[in-house]
C-alpha cells in the first residue's frame, strides 16, 4: 500500500469530462432544470460507483482498508479513472429519473455487505470536488441570483442525513466568495457548506506528507504545521 501511495501524484488528477459536463448545466435562472441536471449527475455517480465496486471487490467479505485501497488503486490509473467518469457522464446525459439518495443508499448497502468492519464512528465515504470555483464563475449565470455552486450545495443538502462528507478544493484565492449561498435558498437548505479552510497548494507535500499518529491535536495548531498545511479543519 505504501508503494502505491508514494508513487501517486501530489494533487488530484484533472477530470476534464466531469468539468465539461457540469459546465454545460442549464443556466441557474432555471433552478428546477439546473437542479435536475445536477441530481442526474450525482445519481449516476453513485450508481456507477456501485457497479464498479461489484467488479473490484471479491464476493467474500473484506476489510474497509481493502475496499479503500481497491478504489484508490483503481482511480490512480488515468485510463481507468477517465473511463469511470465517462460512464458517469454518459449515464447522466440520459437524464436518469432515479432518486439521488436511493442511488447513494444502494451504493452504501452494497459496500456494507462486502465489508467485515464497516466504520461506525467515522464517515466512511468522501466526495472530493477539486477546482470548485469552476462552478462559481460561469458567464451564462451572470445576473442570476444563484450560482451553479449554490445549487449544487442545495442538492447535496438533501442528503445531509446520509453517511458521507463532501470536501471541496480550489486553487482560486478568493474562495471566501463561495461561502455565500443564493438568497433564494430557504433557511432549511442552508446546512452546508461549513466555514472554508484555506490550505496552501503545495505540490511538494508528497515528499513530507502527514503521517498517522505523528501529528496530534496538540501539534496541528503550531505555527510550523499551520504554515505548511493551513489551519485544522
């Protein structure tokens, strides 16, 4: 496992097919149509991940670490990663009518059945979205009361009771502008996002990564650690 991690790139690979698909979402002035587009994408993402798990994992139970490594190694291959997201986008373009959170539960239940020690005290599934500012600066949305990002957050909010966490990353320095949601969003939809944490973008961090049991609560707030990794989440 150590070998595959140390040979991985120091930053997430670009998923151009996903970026292009989300950039083509309907204008945010039509919130109903735009949200339906985003829901179809998420539903396809969860459904495709479930099918991928069936081909990656053995029929017998395996550990959570085994499952995590299987997906890690799969996505570390650019060709496999691109193929996965091409399937996600192709299915999303069909306008799937499946409920997003039904698709998520199907994925979660499928993984649970194959896992011998499914985590009970930590969040087992993470959705990471890199360069999230792409969802914020679309020309077609100029003059709209909301952005593609705020509508995406609104869609994700509907699944706040499910066991997953969403991490958004950006190299845009003015990411504080992403904090504000649309004025059209109802108060009960303003569960996400949490306060933004600004982390320095350091492509050399792979040479000196965070190590389990080395950095503790007493040390992550020190000036040396904060200067390198940003303030703790």
